[in-house]
């Protein structure tokens, strides 16, 4: 994943054993550190759930997880939304290059 940008995660399918559960609706960043906390996933049942970035494996088909239990419910999603920030909500940041562990290693500034 070295050299991958955070925006490429948007709309990526989230899969468990190849079965599509939903897609990434938003990338949530840590408010204090330059890293991804997790992903806001819109699931097939219409509910949004939080996927901790540390549990995600990126492959050519999308984002693979080991269990549906790693998708946390709305209450946990609200917790991380309140304590993090959305990639889209950082106006000076158009994108960022992401390391495999979720660290943002290089900002891609927004054009004026």
C-alpha cells in the first residue's frame, strides 16, 4: 500500500471472505496525529458503521476484513466522528499518502 492515497479508499468495497458488506463513505483521521483512525462504512442494510483501520487489509478488490464483528455500530462511529476529523473536512488537505499502518506520510495540499 505504500504510495497509496487516502482518497482511493473512498467508495472502496468492504468484503469479508469476498462477500461485499458495503463501501467506504468517509475516511476518519486522528485529530491529533497524522494518521487514519478508521473508515466510515455504509453497509448493505443502510446503516453506517466504523471500521478501525488497523483491522483492514487492502487488496486489489477492495478492503478485506476477517469478521463482520470488526464493523462497530453507530454509537462507536459517533464516538470516532466526534474525536476525529473527516478527510473531506480538512480544506487545506486535498489528499494524503498513506503508509500500511495508517500513517499519513505526505500531505497533498489543496490547490488555490
